[in-house]
C-alpha cells in the first residue's frame, strides 16, 4: 500500500445473484484495494451457490488512476477464475464525469476476463445481468 488516502467511496449489496456496487469516483489505487478486500468474502459466499454478476453503479465520476485500473483488472480476474463471477455490468449515466471514456476503460479492464457491458440505467443493467445468468445455469 501507499501513503495516500482513498479517493472515492463505495457501498456493497447483494440482490439474488447480483453483487451491486454503488461507487462514487474518481477512484485511486487505495480505493480499489479496499474494494477488493471488502468484496472477497461476499464473492466467496456467492460462489458457493453458483454463478453471479457484478453491477457497478457509477456516481459523480467514472475515472480511475492508471494504477487503479490495473488492480481492478486483477480483482476481476480473481473473481472470475476463483469465485464464480461470469459478467460485469456498469451503470453510467450521461451526467457522470468520464461518461464518454468508460467503454475504452472497461475494455482495458475486462478484455479476456469476462463479458462486460455499459448501460445508462440500473434496469437495463439488471436485465442484461439476468440474461447472462440464464446463459450460465448453475449445475
């Protein structure tokens, strides 16, 4: 860890097979480290009962530091390979800072890791997430 304080804030909730993260950016490495630590036990518990999808709802800003992007990718890889996460949906409405950049950022984070999609509303993201779960039924 570095000597910097966290920039940004997040909260976690579970809605069935969805892990919902509400996050207010911009985000730095320290925030993503905290996110990884706090999501780990939830992801491990969800993995016990089958596949799940992460929905991240961005508020204020969807921008990251470069180091945070790298750590977010590593966290996603761990969730997918070891904890049953099958897809990621982002909710970023047009008023959020970085709205026009998120596709490129998330492509960098999730390329070769899992399906990812960006939506302007939570309802759209939840519909897509449920479709992903239907395509990956629990054995």
